[in-house]
């Protein structure tokens, strides 16, 4: 039963990130303006990322100092993305920064996964 919860929350984490970053990418490249109907999806994605991220971190048995440092950087970048997405006021530059930080988070996530398997 614990495996089902862990897999479900991992899925929620990935899907929430895809919705948030994919939506922002679409707005930046194709739409040009964030529709008001996308805002509830932004809030839902942020909630999904926060809930599943906290669970994923707390379910880890042990982490190295290196892991914690990179996780802290990842969390700070994610908080910036959350704030920028919530406070978006039509500036394309802020969307570009969200996309760049999102790509950095994906890279850091890959590294964290790699070092967590080595422990």
C-alpha cells in the first residue's frame, strides 16, 4: 500500500510540473497571453507540487549534505517560479525566466535522483 502512495505522489509531482511549465511555455511561445481560465490550473499545479514534494522529501530515509544543498537550490527556484506564475502581469520576460528556471529544476532533479540512487 505504501508503494501505491509513493508512486501516486510521484506521478502527481511530475504531472503538476508538466502542467505548470508546459502551460507557461505554451503561453510564452504560442498564445502570448495567459488566459484567466489557466490560473486555477496554476494554483492546482503549485498545490500538487508542494504536497507531493514535501511527502517525497519526508519519505527519504537519509540524505547527504550535497543532496540537501541541491534540494535547497531547487526549492528556492521553484518558489520563484510559483511567485512569478501567480503574480504574472503580461510580461513575456517573466515567462522566459520561469521556463529557464524550470529547465534548471529539471536538471537538478535528474542529478538528485542520480545521487539518491548511489546512497
